[in-house]
C-alpha cells in the first residue's frame, strides 16, 4: 500500500498535487489546497482536455467566473477545459478544499 502524505507536502502555492509523478498513472489526480483568510484570488481552471471537481472541506469560498456563488463545507462544483473561476476565502479562518480531476472523454496524454 502506498500512502501519500498530502497535508504535509503543501507547496508555496498552498496546494499539494498527487498526480502521475506519484502514482505512475495519467488517469486521475488529486489536489489538496489551503487558503488563508487574507487570500482574495486563487484561479481554478482544469485546462484543455481535463475536468475537475472542487469540494470545500473547511470554510467558505466565494466563487466568481464561469460559476458564481458561495460554497460552504461539503459543497462542490464541476469545471471542464478552459472554464475558469476565481476563489476567495471568505471564512475568516483557513479554508481547505480538494480538487479531483482527470482527462475529459476522448482526451489523453
């Protein structure tokens, strides 16, 4: 069994990505992200040939762009390709989210 220490490996962008480098597979990836209360804008964009689900684990995120609204703990949104949103932490405390993604139908590397 291979265990990924995601929370302990957050980089300077506030995220830790578990992808092909770690798993040896291009089928899917996972991103664990944190945002401080001061963070006002973080992009969320899957990119060409990808789809992603963003799930709020802790806090509240204001979303603007392709999707607009407020996400609370346990709520998720789905984006495809070049659909783009901006995330703002409106919690007053650290926010945590998880993004899961993979290749869109008919797309692969």
